[in-house]
């Protein structure tokens, strides 16, 4: 598929919604539309993703108006520029909605590290950090690192994890219980509200 061809342009512009893909660098900037498009002719793609070929800009604009839509210059660097007939207002709304959903769906896994010999004061400070992460909707992995023969005293390590679970109270839900992995033991906790929502779903 040669670069700059109509097929290549169409492939680049197609997204899940049928509009321009958010991966295209073109839509990061403000797009020219309707009377703002001064170059003629242009390559036109209609609202059904059909290629209409190269048309005078005035003709393409009339087609968009007849359909009650906008003519949007989606790829100004092509020769000729590629324009698309679309509902630009709906397009912007859809893109903003996707951005919000993507942001809401993004959950980071935060790690809190400690040692079996971490004293009570420092451990509670680390638990405090974990609570802050949980409040923000993040998952938290507690990782206890062992040195030397410490890894042979798993009961002691499990006791420390139980204390952490108790300190988290109702704000955290354990989704992966303490598990020994070589010279470490890990446990994963999620916000209690997220766990409840998943259970209901």
C-alpha cells in the first residue's frame, strides 16, 4: 500500500467509531472545517467511509451541507488533502467521552516494599501510603523482601501481613493473599469499593 494513496489514508483514518483514529497526529491540532478549507481540489471520504475521489472543495462542501454534516480536513499534509464528511460536533463529543473512559479505566499497580524487620512505626507509615493509593483507586502490591535465613520464617512474615490487612480495615480487599516467591512474599490489595463493584458486575 503506497504512502499517500487513498487506501493508505483511509486505513489511517479508520477507527473503532468510524471516525478518524485518535492515534493520528493530525487530530491533535485543531482541524479546519467547512469554509476554513481553502485548498481545492481535495480527496473526499463520506460519512459511510466511501471514497468519493478527488473533488472540487466547493462540491464536497455542498455534499456535506446537503447531508447536514461538516466537511473536515483530516489529513492536510496529503496531496491533495484528505477531507471527511462527518458530524464534527458528535466526533468531538465521542473523542472526549473516550478520553474520560480511558482515564477512568486506567488503574496503576503501586508497590509498597518492606522487610520482616521493619518496625511498627515504619510499617504503619507504609500502610498509610497504601491507604492513599487505595483512596485514589489504585491496586497495591505489598512486597516483603527477605535476606539470608529470613525466608525460612514464613509464619512470622504471614503474621506481619495479617497486621497490615487489619490496619487497612474496610478500605482494602485482598485479591491475592500473601504468596511466597523465592526471596519475597507478595500480597495484592484493591480498593474495597472496586471489589464490590466487580462482584456486582
